[in-house]
C-alpha cells in the first residue's frame, strides 16, 4: 500500500516538529494530542486535526506515536486499535520498554498492521531540523515501507534488528548520555570550585581523544546557563528506570546506571523535573555554594 496520509499522535517537544517535517516533505498529515491546543496550533501549517486517536487511525495509511511514557503509549494504542485495519503501518517513535513494543507488534500484527519501534535521538533541535537519528526494530519489508517517513524526519536510520531492537539500543544510548553529562557537570563544577576557569576544561576535552559534539552542545548551555528543555530530567529518569528494568530481566549488572538514576531522583526532588537534563548541575551547585558561571 502506498503511504500518502500519515497520522501523528503526540504533539510534544519532539512530535510537533516531526509532524511539520512530514508535511513539508509532501505527506498529508493528520495529528492528535491529548491536550487539544497543541494540535490545533498546527492547523496553520495545513495539518488536519483529528478529534480522537480512533478518528485519526480511520483516516490514514500510517500512524506514528511519540509520547512521553509507556502508560501514555498503551492508552493511545488501545484507542487506535478499534479502527486500525490491514495494510496500515504503525511507527512508534517513543522511548518505552522492549516488552511493550513487542506486545504492540504482536497485537497489531494480528490485525495485519505492520509495526516498527523507532526511538530517536537528536533532541528538540534535531526534530526541528529533521536531522534525527532513528534506531528501528522491524522486518526488512516494514523498513522499506517506513523509510520515506523516516527520511522525512531524520538524516540517519539504523536498522537494529527485529521489533524491540531499536528500543534496546535507545535505552543503552540514553544511559551513556546520562553518564557523559554527569561526569562533565561534575568536572566543570569541581574545576570552578578549585579556582580554575571551567572553559579551560572544555577546551582540553574538545582537543582530546574523548572530544564529542555533545560536550560542545551541553558545555555551551552550561556556560551560558541555558536550561531550555531539549530533554527533560523527568524523561531521563524514566529512561534510566526502563534501562535498569531491562538489565534486571537479562541479569546484567549496571551499577553506573543505578547511581545515575539516583542523581536524577535528587534533581527531581529539588523541583527540577521539567528542566533540561543539563539543569542537574544546579542541584549540586546549591550544595557546594558555587556556580559554574
């Protein structure tokens, strides 16, 4: 089946710009969001707004989800199920559990709906620019169907394996990001507390074998105290919890991730849950009585 009309459910930080990019790339787009105002705002882009997930699924050739939690995905999937039909394509861009995406693939597959788990990385700026990296788990046939949609919202697609593989890789990747950022924040704060310009640490890091574009991005944010939310503390805490649950299932010890989750618990207790993950440092600044800048 040729895919011309795409539905998108979840108009959050990532979903709204992804829907806009689908429209820009020539797809007819129908959207839905639990808070209607966020969806209504896209009408000016020539995007159709559905009144319910079921209504959306009834109108499209493919439907995509990008929601914050496993509970939200289960809820919206239940509402889609009643009007989903054979030949449609279901792409989930959320970050949830491996078990959940496998369950959805099974239940929707019984209806004749192809399924791909396809979590993304690149944060808000990547969603806006259409430069996301997509990690997908699906069959080769489903990948071929989904590729035009992937190319509309991202610049790199990594086929990780069968359903669940994309989510497996994404959870591990987010644990790595959390580790990188926490070590960087601690180093920057200690450098400043010791009386050395933290910009010098950033300069050395980016001239070394452990340099990363991520440190440019987050280093600039730290030094400018720009905590605009690209990826929230609450969401990272959720992803670390999912990673740890997955590790427990496979009996793999992950002490670093367990410690990192407690860091995010600490930041959430300080009222920072809706802030960008970079704002974790502010909780530590309060403790030591020193700011990076």
